[in-house]
């Protein structure tokens, strides 16, 4: 089977690279003789990392190669991840939403079937974005979404596709490979109680950095915890982590991981932590997979949806409602009852793993060529 994969790949985002790794791994495990081609911003790196064919994803280069790949393909996988949204500026044919939908349209022109795969949908708030969604998202042959909110949102946008199934983020179907490179890179005595911290820039909002700094100072002062920042998107998150440290009294007690670790290495590191506090969706997904209790700071419905499924929404907060004392209270409660919540999170992770695996099961059912 010949499959083309379109997503936010080759741009250094740990969550999206984890998605691609999980898609490739599971397709190869469950489909014999599968040829994979990925549209990537760094095609040479993607080809080397995943042992796939890779084509530059932008419109300005390799357009002919993209058309040839789609014509040869049995299926275009669009996803996973939060591709279909206009949070970032969307113009006539510029921005994430038009790009991913135009790839879908190009596939259909090439008479290639399309599956939206384990996607998180929205927000789509612009008039133009809603028009594009109604026209082009309805061209998909089959849709799986990673949460109920995304399915409901599609219906609100006028995508009443009869073949839409709620599954889970495909990263839950990843296979953990033991790798302690992150731990080995830090200056630790192996007696520390580690807290994973994930922060990201979010437009002009910066107040959360000061609040997180207050929380971490209290962790260090009152519980002798060691916060370690995980930059899930390279220099963007590294700089956001530095912004938190700039507000801290005990910044010298914190550490920041390098930006060049693999998703699997970050996953292993989070598994060695007592707790995670943070913003990035896939830092929280990694925490769920590893059974690590977590305090999420939700800036988007996708984060809230995950926290509800992981069992941690009760102890989490939104970016706008974040209260320092409440976060500290909830953190200490989870730490005091960690074995119980470790089991709860692991149980929920296993349920989402089984749902994530259905993404490939449904792909096989609907798109495997009849021999």
C-alpha cells in the first residue's frame, strides 16, 4: 500500500514528531509492504529519521513531486495533530488551514482517497476559514478525531461526514524505548525529586510566566523539588522557559533540557519525574503515557479535552483562570497521593492507547486495497 502523510513535520515540534513516529511505527506493524512518503519542511532529516521517502512540503518547491506522489498513492493521511485551525493568521491561501486543505484538494484531483487521521479540530473562527472547511473538509473519505470536542466542532462547521469516529491521539500507541539521554545530560545526584515543566509562548500573554515562577519557587522552598524545563518546540519553548526563570528567586535550582532530544528521550525523562506542570499538549500526553500525575495549564480546548480524559482536569486550570495558590494546593495533593493517581493516569492511558490503535484498524478496514 502506498501512503502519503501530510502534517506539521520537519519543523522541530516534539509533539508533531512524536505523532509522525507513532504513525510510521503503527502502519509498518499492521500493514505489510507499505511505502510511506512524508511531506516535510526538512525532507532529508525526515527521510533519515523515519526511513521514509520525503518531499518538501511548501508550495514553492517540488510541486511536481508532490503531484506524482499523490497520483501514485492509495491514500493521503492528513494528520494527526491540530492541523485544521485558524488560530494563526489565515489569508486567502496562506496559513495552516488553507495549506492542509489544499493538500486534500490536490489529492482528490489526483483521484487519491483521503483520511483525516487522529486530528484535533479547531478553533476555526474566521469566515474564510469556515468556508474552506465546509468545502474541502467534506472531501475526506474517512475521518478520525482525537476527542469528542473535535467531532462536535466539525458538525458545527457543517462537516456532517457520516464516517467520523472519535479515537485518541496516535501518540498513545507509541512504543517506549528505554533511553535515559535526558537524565544523563543533567547535573544531578540521582537523589532529586524531579518536576517536569513545560511552557510555551502564547501570543502576547506573559503573565503565566510570572505565576509559574512563583509556583516553582514554592516547590523548591517548601518541598525541595527540582524543576526541569522541557523545551518541546526548540528555541520557542527554551526562550519561554528563560522567561519563567527570569522571575524566579531560585532559578539556580532549576535546569533546562537541551532542545535536540528525540520525543522518545523526552518521554523517558518525564517518566522519571514525580509530576508534570505545564502547557504543551504532548508534554501532558507523555505524562499520561508514563503514569505521571500532571497539572495542565490549558490555553486551548485540545488541552482541556486531554486533561478530562487523563483524569487530571479537576486539578488543572486554564491560562486565564490560573491561580497560584490553587495550583500549589493541587500539586501537593497529587504528590501526597501519588501512587493512587499514578494508577488512575496509567489506567486512562491504556484506554486511550486502545482507542489510538483503532486509527490504523479503521484505516485498514476502509482503505486496504482488495487483492
